[in-house]
């Protein structure tokens, strides 16, 4: 476990840099963190992080093949990390807070490509304890450990690390960058301003309404409110897409940021980030981070293999109507691999989902 973990350390800072769009100028980040930054580090209990034995065996069998062993000596392979965005008004980033944003970051350590998959927060899945509900319930019940287990169990993954950021951290980061350019539609304006009003009342701060549609610079509160819109065409699916678009806009803006701007962003954001990575791990390997880039993003369950339904007391949920097919598509996107066969565990979970939601889909 430790060998595998340290083999990945040369690439993990990208998740802070590229995916969360906290920084892109690596040399500047070294200076800034050394001077001012602290990471809220949480050492995960490895005994609580579960990976399906069938997945472990499949990977071990594959790596024992001579042609694969020879290839592995020349390549670093893939690593998946969980990213969570939480609506934490009191600064609490752990258990007890639902994860409004759930993403899987799949990093190709050889090509330096990153793929982002949003797992829709209302997806009806096994919470990793044989109870079924909206998947964002897992983080609220058991913090990052249970949320990671939920992803591993339902999606045949082997995630062991995570990064969590509060929405206030996103707001401060955008402001530190001087705002970001986004395209706002007529249908989005009223919802964007309503979310701003709610946040302004909770934080006891003023806000600036968005008054027109079109491409424009949004400040931190406006951009965060934009991320939270889910009442236009596309519902939560479009909402997850907005979140990815905001991250992409932040990355683009950060490319030309000065060291002073990046310093402000680090100071604003790092105290509002919790991760299983510690600052020493990040500092020791930042030199390799600049080559990474996001090449693909999508949402799980996939279009054409999902449905919406009110599932009794659990309310409106996103149903993976065929979990196995969704997992096949996921693995093809992430790695890619043709003809992936989901585990027996995924098959059983999929059958249970059909049993529990079938009557609500009719």
C-alpha cells in the first residue's frame, strides 16, 4: 500500500492544481505554500477503505501476465481520486455534511491526462452499508471514508484518496482570481440571483445581482451561485456540467495569474480544503505538475442509461436503470478498456436497484 501510494506522489498535486483550479503556476505555488499555506490533512483509516476483492484479484491476475509486467516497468498507469464539494456553512468539511458535488478524477500518469466524471448527487446507489439512497447521503453518514467506499462498491473502483472543498472556498478562489468569464442565459438569471440572495443572507454580506444574459465576468458569489442552479432545462445534469465549466474557466484564468494573485488564492482556499494528502507530499513533488490537463468530462449515470423517479420517502432520484452497463461505460471512458466485465457485486447491486425502484419507473 505504501509503495503504491508513494509511487503516485509525483502526480497527485494536480488534483489541487488542475481539477480544483486552485493553482496552475507550479513554481509560484511552491513559494506561496512555503510562506503561507496549510492543508487540512486527514489521515484516512485504511481499514475502513474497502476495495472489492474481485477487483483486486482481477488487477493482480492482469499484472502477472509477462507482457503486462514488461509494460508496467515502462509506465506508471492510472490513479483515481474522489473530489467532494460540500455546502459547509460552519467550515465543517467532514461527516454530517452532504456532498453537493461528487467527482471522480482519473489520472493517466503516463500521458498526464485527467478525466473528470461527475456522479450525480441524487443517484440511487448502495451507500456501502447495504442501504440504498441518494449517493450524497454517504458523505453525510460516514464522511469521506464512507463516500469513497460507496464509489468503490458501486463503480468497481479502487479509490484511496480524496479532496474536499467547501463552497465558500470556491467563492474566495474566484474572487482572488478577479472573477471568471461565463455564459449566462436568460433562463439562468433569476435562479442565479436567488441563490446569491440565500448565500448573502446566510453570510450577512452584500451581493451584486446579475442583470443581463450573455458572456460576462462573474465574481465569487455569482460563480458559486451559478454552480448551484438546478432548476433550468437539464436539471441536476446541467448543474453538474456547470460545475465542470466553472472549474475549466478558473483554470484558464489562472494560467495568466500573477504570483500575488496566486498567493491570495492559496491563502483563501487552502484553509477550506480537507484532503488525505499532506502538505509535505505536495511540496515534495510539485515540479512535475505543469504538464497535466483535463481531456474529458461526463456524468454518471450516463445519458441513455438513466431515468428520474420519485422513490417514495427518498424523493426525486436519478436511477441507473442498468448499473452494469453504466459501469462498463465508465471503465471505457476512464481507462479506456473494451469489453470490461463488471463484478458480481455490481451485478447484485444493480438487481437490487431494479427491485427497489422498478415500481416507481413504470
